[in-house]
């Protein structure tokens, strides 16, 4: 049993029904433009400082692969993780063509596209504006600055200037033993290798530096190729623009709940927005400091760099470079559907059904008779339809009894 459950498709509309009213109730959302600009500059400067500080951590690391090639494998591994998490299919472990075909047919028959198209997409821009405002306030608060204070822009600008200066010093220190650009490239390659290896271990259970790891990865990619046709067909059944919009809607709602503590899927939640925003704008967390980043990176450098170099060299000797050159692609629509399935699962909507959910599901040849519009009826009533009607049964029994007495 593997389908896009019609009951879950039918639940999408009611789940998102409160959103338009909440958007109308929340009113206009605005932020201090100057403080927002200063915050973005401070965040960018801190990111530069973190990158520059990593030069010391990766000094002497020799990774014989280019960051761009490793980034492609990282993206593939993360995509497969999303597919296997959302669809619960072992796409790199067995042939899933039959299940993918069944799911594709169910998506078309369940009218999923129509249900997604009925979501309140008109509320998306307002939700994204709220998401951006609340996120900026939360980020500033985490840096020890109240976004709504009169001196917020000045404080954030000072932080940006200090981080920019520290980043320049860290870059100079990292390039002292050789070319700064060479050190930066080495750092980039080392970071890409760490990220790639972590993604492979988390999503595919493969460590490329372990014995047999590269061979195992090759066999998994080969099996993925066998499932490619089913993945393409699944992608063709879905509109990527519609899926992207639905994901954006869900992501904004999740981000607002995370930063503001307001669930826009709950009736009446829109009235909480303005009071919550005012409170968040005036809050400030502990004073932010990047001073520990450089020392932490340096403390990692000796042991971590040695281990990373050793792992990368083993992967190179075992032929990882050959796999990096011909990686398969994943259909965008299929990936978006997997991400959407996971997001809806977190909201209690199990879009992909893996086991029988009703009487007719227990009879494999019979298709699910329910559509998004008529699934409100109790599924038990459908079970009764599988039995002979009671009145007809009683009439038949009486007729049989009468015939027996007459013959007697």
C-alpha cells in the first residue's frame, strides 16, 4: 500500500483555513529600516569573521577534491535524505519503481494539485513580511540589541565594524605561512569535505574514509539510477511552482511560530501579532561576541586537520573522484514534494500513506473511492457497503423460508 492519501489531501483546506483571517487581523508590519540595514551588515561581517577564523583550523589540510564537486554530492545526499524521509522509500537500497508508479497514480487521482492550489497563497506576501520583521527582531535580540531601541542602528553598526576588523586580522594570520588565496581555497575545500562526509553519513549511512565506504556509495548511486525513471514520472505529475509556493507558505508559518511564538494556523492568532512584535522589538539577549570563534577554531586545528587530511586521502585512493564526476540528478518537483511531505507531516498531515487506512484499502484491486470533496463521510460507512444490505438479506431469507414450507 503506497499512495497519496485522499483523507490527508482533504484535510489541507481546513488546516490552512484560519490563515487569511489571521493575516487581516495582524495589521501592518514594519521595522526600523536603518536598524535592519545595520543588522544585515553585522550578520554579514560576523559570517566573514567566522570564515576567516576557520583558516587557522584548516591549516595544513590537504583535500584532493574541488569544493564545487563535493558540494554537488552533498546536495545529492541531502536530497536523498529528504526523499527517503518524506516518502519512506529506500531509493538507494532497493528497486522502488513499482511504489513510485503507484504513488504517481495516486497523486493524480487524489487531486492533490487542486487541493494545493486552494491554499491561501494570497496571504503569502504578508506572511513573508511578518516572517522577515520577526526574524530581524529575534536576530538582533540574540546579538544583545533591542531592535526597537533608539540606538539600535548605532550598536549594530559598531558590531559590524568590529567584526570586519577582526575578520581582516584573522585573514592576515591565516595567510601568513603562504598565499592568502591558497589558504582560503584550502579552507574552502576542507569545509566542503567535512560537510559532504557528514551529509553522506547522515543520509546514506556512508563514510567515505572508512574501509569499503566509497564502494558502498557507488552501489547506492547505481541503485538510485535504477529508480530514476520512477522519480522522473513522479516529478512530471507535480507542478514545481505550485509545490514551491506551498512550501514557502508553510515555511513562513513555521518561521513566524519560531521567532514570534504565534501559530497562524490557529483561529484568532492574528490578534496576538502586534503585542508580540512590540515585546520582541524591545527585548535584548546576552551581549553578542565573536571573540571565542577564533580561539575555538585554533583549538580544533591540530587534531581535526590531521584527521580530515587522512580521511580525504583515503577517499581519494579508493576512487571517490570517479564518482564525483558523474553524479545523477534529482527531479526538482520530486524533491519539492518530499520536502512538502515532511513539512506537512510535522503539522499532522500524513500525505503519503504506507499502510491500509480503511476497509477498501484492504482489497488491493479496488482503488480508493474518496476524493478531497467527499472524504468527510465516516469511512466505516464505506465498510458497510461491502456487506449485503440488511433489508435485502432479510427479504431473501424470508423468501427462502417460504419456499421451503411450501415444498413441505
